[in-house]
C-alpha cells in the first residue's frame, strides 16, 4: 500500500536518508542507479540523445581526448603522439565507443520516442517524457544495483513490455517499487513486502507472493487463535487459585510465563471485498454512441480518418495502445467535447460521467472528503456516502480530512468515488488506475465488475484490463479497431496474428546432394559477378572521395577563423558527422558486396 515506506527504503539504500538505527552495508564496487519521482524536475538544454549518452561519460571523455590528439597531429607527427592516439583508440574500441550512439537510440526508441524526437532538447518534453529519458540513461549506465521507483507510471503498454524484456536479461541486481501487478510478475524473482515497519521476503514473483502470503496468514491466524485459547486458560487458572497459598508457586510461575510470552499478532486481511449499490434513474437505449466516417487531425498529425465504431449497452471496453495514438482524443470524441469531421450520434437516455486526471484539480481543496461527496449531487444519505468512502479506504475520521492535505492517490480515490456514485449509465475513464496502489486498483476492479451500465476506459494496467473488459479497442492505421472478447483472448489472438505474419522457413536436416552446375547457371553467375565487382569498384571510389572530404573538413575545422566562430564550427561539425555516417554506410555496403562476390566465386569454383 501507499505510505508504508517503500520509497523511503530506496532512499536509505541510496544514501539520501540516514536510518534512525542500524546501518546499511554496501560492497565497495557497488554502483547504484536510482530512478525516482524527484527526477521529474530535471531540465536540460541538451537533446534527449545527448542526455542519454551521458551514461557513457568515460567513453565520451576518451572521444574528447582522441579529438584533442587529432588536432595535435595536424602539426606534430612524432611517434609519441601516434602511439598515444593508438592507445586511446584501442581503449575507445574496448569500451564499444563506436556503438554507444546506436545503443542510446535503441533504448530511447524502445521506451516510446520517435527517431525525430532524439535531437529535441530535453526541456521541451513534459515531466513524464523527461522521466523516460532518465530511465533510458540509467538502463544504459548498467549499474550493479538498479533501483526503480514506480517506473511504469509514465510508460504506455508497448514501452512497459519493452522494459520488461530489457530487465529480464539485465546482468545486475534490480529493485522495483511498483503497483503494476503484471509488470512485477514478469520482472521479479523475489518479492519483499513492507508492512507494519517490517520487511518480509518471498522467494517468487507477485503471484507467488499472494499465494504464499495467504498460506502464511492462515498459519499465523491458527497460531493466534491457539495462543489466545492458551492465554485464557492460564488467566482462568491464575484467577481461580491466586488466593490459595498452596498454589502460589504455580500461580507465580504462570504469571511470569505470560509476561515472557511472545504474542502472536492477529491477522489483518488487507484484501477488502466491496459491495457497490449502483443506482440508475434511467436505462440507456441499445446504442450509446455511434461514430460514422469520423476524421480527426491536429495539423499534419492524423488521429482518425473516415473511421466508424459503435458502443452498445453493456459494453465494457478497454482502449489500449501506445501513447500518441489518440486514445484520450477518442474519449473526448465519444464524450462529444472534441470537434470532428464526420457523424457522431449519442443514443437515447445516455447519462455520462467522465473521469480524467484533470478532475483531481477540480476538487474543492477547502472541502472535507465527505463534503465533496455531498456536493456531487447524487442525493445519497451520509451513511451511504460513508459506506462508499469506506470501500475506497476512507474510514472513521478520515472522511473529515480536507482535500488539500490528501496525496495524489487519495485525491484519485475521491474523484473516482464521485464518478461512481453519480447516476450515470455510461462511464468514460481516462487512466483511472494512475496513482492508485494495488489495494485501490482491486477495489476499482470489483466496483466496475458490479457496474451494470456501460463504460470505456483508457488504461495501460493489464491486471486492471483483464479484470473489467469484455471488448478491446485500439487505433491502428488511423482506424478504430475492435476485438470482441477479453484481454486474455485478445493477447492470444494478437500473438497468433504476429506468428502468421512471419514467413515459415523450411528446415532441412539432411545434407543436400551436390548439384551439378548447368551452363545457364554458370553464365548467370558470371554475369552477376561482373555486375557486383563493378558496384564494388564504384563504392571504393566513393569511400576514397568521402575520406578526402573528411580531411578537407578537418582542416577547415582547425582554422582559427572557424573554431573561434560557434556558428561556423557548428556547420562544420554537422557536415563532418554526416560524412562519418556516409562513410560507415559505404563500408557496410562494401562488406556485404565482398560477401556476395565471395559466394559467387565459390559457386563458379564448384565449392
């Protein structure tokens, strides 16, 4: 649950906080990488690619040394300077310096950035996207201990799955604080519960933890009940024979035994079962929303193009997919608050209620929680409102807390409770599980399972989607696509679709017989060989031309009038980087052609 000290524990391990007692021991060579919510405020003028490349600071320092030596070599050709350059280049290559840019690009694009984004300054991105850059930098640093505090909060579903796959093969140790149950199931091998000021370890993932904890709780409850029975018997004995001198030794012995007794705590089950009583004043018609040939674009960014969809009474729809595909836009289109091209019709007797993160800001901060619920206009009595709030973990005096003192997760629970007590027969829920802990997510799942109306929800939480959805929507090729089944069925169907798209390769186990070369085959191979050799000669000429251009550019960069002008130097640097990229591409093509020519020569030689 939130507030039990998980983030505090990570900060103690990282050295940000000092423990009140005890000590934290670390290996001397233990490097720690810590992703936490404080990084949301980090700003930089550098591009996100350059920020991610800061993970390779030692390699970048080598590159700077190499550049400096190359400048010296313009006037100094001594053996000493040449040997120095050779050693630096060997170290640079050992550090895989030529691949760091490709690695950084791979990780950034894996967690959701487009190639065109990589040159944009970090400061131009929102806090959530900046957090992704910090995550990319940490993953590239590969510390011995990687600590991630709620890493999935700012990731969409494809990015979450990418990070899962990355962490599975991570060589160091990983500590994750997360409320994403499926993410934990897929990433962790040990689960540690923080509760009542203690740490309890379970040797398995989150699902294993749930089963094992249930068994431990049963054992503990049995031990508690047995001990309580023994205590009552002992207390009756003491009370009965306290006044008898002949039993005084036995009475005193039992009193001391009770004083020394280590008490077993009664089990407190935090798996709350809730029972919501939803009330509709009106039942909706069969069709709640019909979209026909709907188009929506923001400038050049096309979200939908001539797309058609229908929401019917009883649909429980999960709208999934990567960020930037237009899921929240589609919710607003369905709500009727987003202008569109095409036809949008709302059905008969449709009463909507829209939950989104901005509604947290709409809460009256000076209200108490119960007041806020009273002003929602549901007409429910205070006892009913308090029962609903109890389901959302606001019990007893908690209902009189001011909204202004609540955490983000607590405000989310209040806003969700307000949404659910309305008489709406159609709910639109945009990321309702954001800021909720596992217990609160499970409460919301139970509430929506009991909801007899219709809803559509945008979510990246697979555990939540599995628990509530009977249809899956996603946006693909600017069209609204629908899978008419549960998320489990959708995942299986999607995997089958992807498998069928991969061409099947016929595997032959027996060694092929040596094939006789026909004169026609030999003629074709010779013709192809001549063509490839001509292409190879052309590429070799291009490589020499690019090398000459690079030398000219390097000489220009060394001129005082250029390196003293930042604008001129920037242009020359850009030109030089483009030439290096062109040279790399030409060398790659050269290697491919050499392999093809070698194969053709082998065929002609009868190998």
